C-alpha cells in the first residue's frame, strides 16, 4: 500500500529519469513535461549505467531536492548475462545514492516479482519470482531499499501495451501489428491464458501522481480485469473488420503462470480515488 508524504499534490522541483528513451520512461517524461515539471532525461547515451564510472557520474548529477525515477533496464531478462548487466546498473544507482541523496526515489519494477498464484494478487502477496526477469526486479528492489534511506516507492506494473512498445510482446501490441500488416493472429494454444493489461498512459499518470505526492511503499499497476489472449486477438481482428483470422495451435509446454494472473486494484483506488484505469477495449481503439 502507498503512503503519501505530501497531503496535497505538489510539483517536484526536478525529476531525473534514468532510461529516458525507453517505452515506459519516455511516456513518463512526456506526462511530466505536460504538467510543467522540470525533467532531466538520461538515456544510455548520456549515462551508461554499465560503465565503472557511472555511479560517480550520477552522483555528480543528483541534487538533494531531486526526485529520481529509475526505469533503466535491459528487458525482458532472458539470460544470465542480461541478469548480471541489470544488476550492474543497479549497483551504479545504489553507489550514487550512497554519495548523493535525493528527495524521493521511485523505481518501476514489475509484477514478475510475485509467485504464481490462483488467488488474486495484492501488494502484500508472496514475492517469490520464478523467472530471471522477476529475480532481477526483486533483487533491485532489495538493493535500493538497503542503499537509500529516504522516501522510496516501488511500482509494479503488469503487462503494458501501447503504440510505441519496442518489444512486440505477445498480446495487444503484436496482435495489432500483425493485423495492420495483413497477417493472421497465431495464438499459443488456444490463447486461453488470462492476464491483466494496462495502458501505457495509465502507467505514466500513476507514476506522476506518486512523484507529486511523494508516495512511499508498493503499488501494483493493474486494472483488476484479466482477459484471455484469444479475446484480445478477436477484439483486434474486429477493429479491422475481421480481415485477419485468429488461429489456435497445439501448445508445447505449460502455460505461463498456470494460465491465470489476476490483481486486486483496491490499493490504486485507495491511493488515488479519482483515478480509473482505461478499459482494454478503449486502449485498443486508441492504438
């Protein structure tokens, strides 16, 4: 659950964004700038967190009244070497924070930190990842909590979709691109797995709200609605007048997360009562 250290929303003096050209970070930068916030976007070009001197460089950049938004990652993590690279990036950030503190630290993590469960996931659900990607994010959370003693917030979004996604991940982003290219939509098995998908602009909006109220704690960014991949594919096909077919296949291997991963969005409602997630159907229309 979140705790707001500021009772009233207040514009941060400056937000330093690590990984600024990434899908999520870029959306956050756009939203912050639209709200009149001074943003210092740092991409790998400006600050390569995998270099030995990165921690020192970041320390020199940071000011005591900054808010730091840590989004930089090489993801999704699929190999041990990628895991190590991501850990090295976190080491650089931790080193910088030990030398130069900031007013507020927000880390965008992932719902991959949670163990698989048939129950609805909440912020206090068991964090016991079974993938390298989840291990990376949970390890980073622990590292940051040990290195930084100030106000700290972990945001754990579920599957994010939006037009500029570079990963072409299985789901809304890939399905839309396939249909736009005149292709059919092949599913893993019959696409019966049910997952929660969140619109990229909702992730950016909630991140900004956390920064504006100097929130601490953990927040899952998830709509609370789990939809099957087949249903998503059929919605996408219908948007284009059904020109593409949705095609099932014989599944090889078990379904990820045992085919079900649902979330309770109550913590979002409690923290930000006036906020509502964009329904998936409307997000697909926007893309």
